[in-house]
C-alpha cells in the first residue's frame, strides 16, 4: 500500500522504491565507456545504470519523422552524432545506424520492455512527442514520472495517458509552476503552495538558476508539507550530494550514479 503524503492522500506508487533516490541522468556512462564512444541516453547507458543498481533512470523523449519515440536529449544530432539534422527529420532506422557505435539507440518502448524493474523519469522534450509518450507509458504508469520544462507539454502527455485508461503516471512541475511556487515560498504561504502543487508529485530543480536561488530550506519544507518530493539536478560531486541530502532533499539527479550510490549507502549491486 503506498504511503500517505503530507495532504493525507496516497502517494504515487512510483515513489515506492529506494529513498533517498538516485536518478541516473541520461543513464550512466562511465569514464571508460565514454572513452569507447558510448553516448548518454543510449541503450548501453541505460543498461549500465541498471547494472550498477540504479532504480531510477532519468531520460528525455523526442519523436522521429516516422513516429518513433526515442530517448534523446538534444533537438538535433550534432553534439552526439556529428550530424546537423534534427531528430524530427530522421527515421528511427537512420538514428539507429548513427547510434550503432555510440552505445545503440534505445526507443521508449524498448526501455520500458527491456528494463521492467526500472523506474523512468521522462522529460518530454518535443511538443510533437507528448501524445505518443503519454500513450506508451500508460500501461507502465506505476513506474513512470512524466515531466517537461513546459507545463503544457507535461499536461498533454498526462492527458494522452489518461485517454488510454488506467492509472496516472507521476509528474513533476514545469517551469511556470516552479515560478509560482517560488512566489509562495517568498510569501511563506502554505495555502498558495498547496494550490500551486495540486496534482504535482515532485519538484525537480537546480540549486540555482543564474542569479536566482531556487532551492531553499523553506521550499523543501513547503513541498514536504504538501506531500511533494524535492529532487535536485545535476549533482556530480560526493560532497554536494551529502550536503543536499543533509538539507532534506529526497533525490539526486546525477551523471555519476556510481558515486551517488556510495553516498546513499547502496554500493554497486552488480545488477538486480
């Protein structure tokens, strides 16, 4: 039975796993794998995170020209594959060929089916991907959290999942929601925070955004009083992980899953 949150409601089953949470940012690419050309968000990166014992895998979703949802961060292929085209301009087969020596392409369907014990934190990067992402994750709603910097995109994906039927995926706040929450933090208003966070399960935020400090003890307290978890990105140094966990955050989004597992007391399990 899921635990009750700060508002007395049942928490989403997505949060039934290990706590504090280690979220492998775009999978896990070790220094050795990087030297061998393995790319983030590749099949091997996701497999490596799973093999290291990470339960939560953070990734990004784009849509190819032939309608396949793929795990890929950038709008275009320039940084990862040296190709100037946008993801939306290539077919899944073309992208598979480009990623063949970079750890292998992984589609959203492959991720959900190949790693049934993993929980996925999925950022909907492209507006055109929202509907497809929502429909694909509907059958896996207990182990998926949907997010996007765009609240509209996030809501579109959630609505698509709802149309399929079944349980609702978990979700974290977009930029506009976080901006409104920061106003509630400034005003020390729990009632405003509760309204802003209605329907939100987690806040996934940086410590700072430019000159603006986003994370604060007051924000953590308000979020927790509303039954909402706080996850901080992207944290790679062990001392920063310890400091943030000591401050009360619930999860660390990191490129160094190996380091984070040691910090939280879950060393490499060799896969599970």
